[in-house]
C-alpha cells in the first residue's frame, strides 16, 4: 500500500464531513506519535552515554544563574499536544505539521549520532514543586542536547496553530519563554536553543515549499516525504 493511499485513508478517518479534524481521533494519533517518538529518542540517548561528547558553552554562558523556578515554563512543552488539538483545525495543516516534525527528528537524530553533546547538570536540592518536577527531568541522561527538541517542538506547534493575530503573538511569547527556560534550568546550551529554533523554522518553511511546488519536484523527492 502506497503512502498516498494511507494518507488518504487517514484523512478520511480523522476529518468530518466539513473537512475539520475530529479532535478525539487527533488525540489518538498524537498519542501514537508520542509513543513512536519515545521509542526512537530513548535508545539514541542511551547509545550516547559514555561516548566522546562536546560541550558548547558560549563565552560567559557558564556564569548564567541556575534558576529552577523556570521549570514552570519548561514543563509547558509537555502540553504541546493540547495546543495542537485546540488550534489545528484541518488535516492539511496537521499533515504539514507531521511532515515538519518528521524532518525535524531526522535532523536532530542525525546530529545526536554524529555530534554527541553532553551537559553537566548542577546539583539539585528538591525543596519545592518546581525542583521536584525538575528532578524528574534530570532522570533523563544529559545527552541529546543539540538541537533542543523542547524548543523545536514548541515552535512547530506555534507555527501550525490556526489562530488570530493577537493569539499568535501570545503563543510566540510563550514559545520564547519556553526556549529561555531551557537555559536557566540547565537543560540546554544557548546554541542548542538557536539550533532547535532554526530547525523548526526551516522544516516548517520547507514542507510548505514542497507542498506548493510538488508537481515540479523530482519524483524521487516527494514519495519519501509523503507530501502531495
């Protein structure tokens, strides 16, 4: 069965008669995507443990303070699925988000394998809700930093959201806050954040470009991406 046939069947299953996404079914698909992400991300992180890895501090960056209170912003990325369900209305938009996310993961995983990065985390005392939440984050091995998928996923969700101009500005500010938080909870370097932001922007632009110019692209490029 071709990718195009599967895509058409998924569209019919996820969309109602007016072409709008059925939210419960969108939630199911997002849950499946999360399982697939976890099943691919975790093994790469485990594989990186013990390998020669890079540190990417910019001049003066090591002097930035450790502020666990920023965990309240950092944790918001785990609600990206809720944002997608609330703001993505049609299947074409969701398809583009799916493709951009796939390309983002391809770029990120390739970078993790070829250019492993390590971040030495500070000592953490659990004395509050936000430090407890951060201690859960710190259970993950301190690899797979460059690019920051926390940042990339947040910005992709913002790009995909179908909201008014005022609401979009609010989402931009939220994504900026999440991006900054990754630095102050000592989960990422500044360059991780910049790379994650850039990857999200480029893949979102590229998926639009390929969709718009699809008929003129070589046949060998479009089928692997499943973009029509």
